[in-house]
C-alpha cells in the first residue's frame, strides 16, 4: 500500500467535519470566507479540489457558481454529493485531474495539499486546469501556528488537536517555504484561536499576529 492510499483510506473513515452543519462550520471561518469572496465568481466554472464533506462546495453553489467538486475519498464524496445540490462530484486524484487545460475560472484547495505526498505535482495540475487569468486559492497548515500553539500550551504537555488526528500524512509550512518551494504567491494566514490549557480558555490573536501566525496560510494566484 502506498502512503497516498493510506491517506485516502483515512479520509474514507474520517469525513472531515462530517457531523457539522454548514452554519456551524462557516461560523469558524468568517474572515476566510470574506477573503475567498465566492460571490465574485457567480456564474463562473469553479473547482473544489479535495472537497471533503463539501462545505465550500455548498458555499460556492449558494453563491451562484457552477461547481465541480473532486475528492479521492469516495465516502467523503458521497457526503458532499448529498449536501451539494447542483454541484458535479467526481472521484479522482488531484494529481491527475480528468479535465482539459485552462477550463476553470476559479479553483480552491483548502486543507488538502498538506495531506498529499506530491504537493508540487498537485499545484502543477491546478495551474494546468485554471484559466490563464483565473484565480486559485490553496490553504496549507502554518508551522508558526503550530509552534506558537505549543509554546503557549507549554511545550510537551499539550498536543494540538487538528481536525485530522491520526492522518498518515500532515505537513506544516512557513510562508517562505511555500513561496520558495512552490513559486506561488502567499496572501496571508488566517485563524486566530489559540487554546491555552493553563488558563483553560481560548485566546484570540490580534490581526497583526494572525496574518503571520494564523492556523492556515492562504496562497495561490489571482489576477
Ligand atoms: C482536511 S479535508 C478538507 C476538506 C475540505 N476542503 C474542507 O475544507 O472542508 C482533506 C480532503 O482532501 C482529500 N484529499 C487529500 N489528498 C487528495 C488528493 N491527492 N486527491 C483528491 N483528494 C484528496 C481528502 O480525501 C479529504 O477529503
């Protein structure tokens, strides 16, 4: 079995936020959704690459986009298909997208490419299928958030709980690594909640820190 196959099996058995409602999930990401600005793509052909349970697929359908959602986990895709009305749901690997070149106006891949061994190849595929003047937004886990979270949570005494504990492959990046390795633009980081077990409560980073230390780094390209 390859690592990628193990990752696929993992997502078949752990649908990402599978028991959440769209409202609950969207409440967690207000700034991210503002930045993504799905309404801007109303009427356009858009791709949700690694759709999971299809929350953003639904958001894009609701914004009037023509959505194609792909995921290699059939179980995740079943949930997305049930939730996502008019979206076309296709099982495939982002590394080999079954689409002609330069067809999508907009593509997102949020919380996906840090779980796959060939991230570089995946980004090349996204570059291939997005139109030349199109937009693509990719979210990667931020290594600085992990470090800050561990420091504030007292080193070694606290394990950060992402939504994917047990996933066979999780990679963390710095802004510089993303820029140098993948030659794409970095917009900023989002995600300001830090759990401090010492005080038994959540703190929220100010925006000036969140843009560098936030949970997820938003990168890609846009006109
Ligand atoms: C953390 S979930 C994120 C789901 C969704 N984007 C979201 O934000 O809720 C990661 C998803 O990416 C999918 N995935 C990971 N690597 C993939 C690949 N190479 N091709 C297709 N799907 C992939 C997994 O099956 C899983 O459903």
